[in-house]
């Protein structure tokens, strides 16, 4: 069992990368790996190929996409919805709690909200 790896979508606070690295997390910004404005399917496929949990504020597009993947029996490594304007200290606490109490496998094929981890 390994710790979770993360991919931050474009609209999630980028400073979370620094917070995560201080905590020992493997965390990437989507814009460092894919072109700006990459298609949501491409973002989810990249996250899945890297076994990374995708943190996004774009529930409107990613919720139906994750559902379609589930129905098609395609694996993904987790989706965590981070509502826009979420407090940075809340994000930091949630990330710390995830790293301390969860494995990567516990997120596989799930859809969750950041508030669950505070």
C-alpha cells in the first residue's frame, strides 16, 4: 500500500503543491504536464495513468465524466472536489489528514469532497 499521489487541476490553489511537498506528498500541477486548457477527459486520463487523485473545483464537468468512466468499467484513482474559494488552511489540513490516514487504494474509483478530510 502506498500513499496517495495528487494532480491539481488548473483552478485549485497552486500553493498546495508547496504545502504538499513539505508534507512529503507527490503532487503535481496539471499545467506542468498538459497544455493549458487541456480537455477534461485528457486530464482524467493523465491522472489515471499516473495513479493520481485529481483535485478539481470543476464538479460540473468531472462528476459526469467520472460516472461515465465507472459505467464503462474504466479505473481512475479518485476525484476530490475542492469548491471554489476554499480556505487555504482548510486545504492544507485536508491534505495532511489524507496523507496521514489514507492509502492510494482507498481512493480508487471514488468521488469525494475536500470537506470530508478536514
